[in-house]
C-alpha cells in the first residue's frame, strides 16, 4: 500500500491492482495524464478534459479508454457522500501504453493501463486570491520537440528539474522559457499577458502543454471584450505587460504580482476569470 | 503477474513487490536505467555501468542504491545454474525517485525504487555479424536539453516516436539527428564514423545517451592505432565515412552496411572491436 494515505487509486477499474515494472509508463514514461478538479465527486469541464485525453493518446498511438470506463472509475473513487457535499477534490488520470517487452518498439497489440488517483484539494493561501502569486524565473529550459508539443505526457523531467530550482515557499510556480528565450508556460500552469484589450498566450507549437483552462480562457475572452493572440512571447515583452495571469485546472486563475524584481499592482482580470470559469 | 513470462524481476530486493501508481517513475518518468549483458549470471563491465548509474542518479538528485544491494539482486535473479553455464542474459536496472505526492516538487525525503528485470538475450541474425545492419533515417529529432544530455533517464518518448517510424524487420535501428541536423545516435545504439585512422563519435553535450560501450570503444581505440574525436557530425559527412559502426551493451558492435540509399562494403572494424570487447 501507499505511504501517502491522502491518495486512493483505482487501476483498470480495480482497487487491488498495482503497476508492473514492465509497464511502459514506468520504463519509458510512455503515456499521458490529466489533472482535474472534482466538484461534488464529478470532474469539472469533463468534455474538454476527455477530448484532450483522446487527442493526447492519439498523438502517441495509444488507444484511449472510453469515457464510460473513466466515469465508472470516478463513481467508484467518489462516494455518494462526496457527491452530496460541495467538496472539491483532485482526480488524476494516467493512461500508459501498458506492458511491453524490453525495447522501445511498441507492441503490435497493447492493452493500455488506466489509473485514476484521488487526492485532496491543495490549500491555497488567501493572499493568492487577493494579491496574486510570485513566480521564479527558471534556469531550466523546455526541450523543443514539435511531435510532443502541447501533449500532457509522462516525460516530465524538464518540469521536475525546473521545480527543483527553488524551495522558497513564497514562490508559487516557475516561469519556463524555451531554448530560444521565448516564454512558454510555468511548471504547472499556462500563462497569459494582457496588453490593453489583448491577451497574449505563448504559441505551443514546439514545446509546452496546452491546458484545458488556457483553452477555456481563450473561449471566454470575448465576453470581457478581450482579443486573444497566440504568439511568440519574449521574456522582456512579458515583463512589460499591463497584467499577467497564470491558470490551471485546480486553482483556476491567479494574477502574477512578482517575477524576480518586476512587480505588478493588484488588478481584477484573474478574479473576473475565476468567477466566469466557476459559472461556465 | 506479468503477461511476459520471459521476464522475471525483483523490486527493492523482493520478488513479491510491485510498483505503486504514485511512484514518480510511473507518474513522471522520474528516474534512470541501465541495460546490461549478463554472462554466467554476472554483469559485463559492471564497474563502468555502476559508475554511470551513480552519475545519472546524481544528475537528477536521486540517491543511488549501493553496488552491494544491486549485486545481491543479481544473485537472487540468476541462479547457481546460470552462473555455471556460459549463458548470456539481459539485466535491466531501473532506479526511480520513488513514491511522491501529486506535483513535480521532489519530496524532501525520498526512498528510491530499485528494480532489476531479467530477460532473455535477443537473437541477432547471423548476417548482422557477417554483413552488418541496415539503419532507418528517423524523421523524429532528439529534444535538446543540456541538463539531461548523456543521461539514460526514463523520459524516452523521443526514442519511442522514432522507433514507431518503421515496422520493416530488415531494419535494425534508426539514426537520430538533433534539431540542427547533427547526427547524435541511434534509438538504442551509439555511433562511430571512421575516416582513415580517425573514428568520430557525436558530441553528446546537448542530447543523446552516453553509453558504456561507446566509452569502452574510445578506451580501446589506441590499441587499433585509431584516434577518437568527439565532435559535431552532420548527416552528409557521416554518409561519406569510410566505415560506420554502432554499439550497445548487448550486441557489442555491428557495422552499418546501409542507410537509405547509401551502402558500405563489409569491413572488419566491428568484428575486431567485438573481439577486443569480449577480452577486455
């Protein structure tokens, strides 16, 4: 059993299974994942998450489990009591290519491994909502790999090396650049920079993870009379933005108030978007 | 139990353990590995393999298990009968950072997961030894990440995508370039190009895996009056080499006789090196 008792998990629909060391998720990081906010035991923005899971699996040639199977897993992991409450939890789906022989060659017939892990909602400090969050500027650059760009896959060493750069608990996330000094994302968040009535989010055609909340914000922008641009975004430009926000599926949206020595005054785009997302 | 009965494995010294889905090897590819030739139940070139395992673990901030623990695992996986025979087998060591909470942040205290998998020696066709092997020129490029360059880590999607490019069984391995058209390695092999009395192997300072057999060949080259150069090596230059060889810990060394439409006559460097490696 796990040493982490705040987690429960189900593997291929079964509470008693475990992962084989021959699973290609373990041997090669050969798979994809999703992290989702669960409200009353049900995944928020599930159609978008499932659509993204299918697309990411397809990009790696993995057969994605049906939405019905995953929904059955949620119903097993989250009890009727959870569903009655308004409680927030976290669910993580991991789909690996499944077991294989030694070697990179993918088996002709594979049976993907499907894992759903339930964990507690992180506790975010109140001032993250009122004041915003501080970012570390990471020294670790994201690898450029067009064939994996946008995909939330299990090869996460770039993000881990970046996350190892700070232990200061006042820093919420780390801003990551690519090899050519373009801003791409944070270790666990996407980013938007507002310039007047335009919000710019980095193009993710060569690296980075294209998150669901980023997509939802792009869809919501017209409601706020904001135009979205996906473009190359250099560090010096982002530091001159009128406002900077980061997002992911768990916390929604936070304003950035500080990156190294650059500060931003408190503004209201993050709060407005959180409210829109909650009622979306 | 595994569906692959040609493999046996031991996890943290125990035949009955399995991998938790919270293991960071599974969730993030957060670990390293080694593939080794076992002769009479003992690892060939063990000091070099262990030294590389220690270095790769250190690069990721993972505490490497002691050589004694790994040797005890080998003794459990390979019986006295194996040791008496001259049989060849394969052992793969995987060291992951161990279990962790959700999120990239590495736990303050981790207990690495140590896996040793025993599998059968691949059967190589006789003509690989006499004639050489054919390579596919991969379309998938290796990601550039100086912080991971040289390390044999568990983030293998580049190699998997490259290996998915061919199903033709007459192709032995695939030649991989970096994003700037430099030749780096094959999906499961390092490469050397001979020009007269100089053998050139690609510099691995920005991507690629620095293998033990590559290192052994560099050490043996003076015996053959060959000079070793580690340098940038463009595809057009490699296609003009007098002789091309690839290497890994299992097959040792094979000559390359064909990449796409370029052919090489059979020569004897691969055979000479195989013989030297066997008596090294």
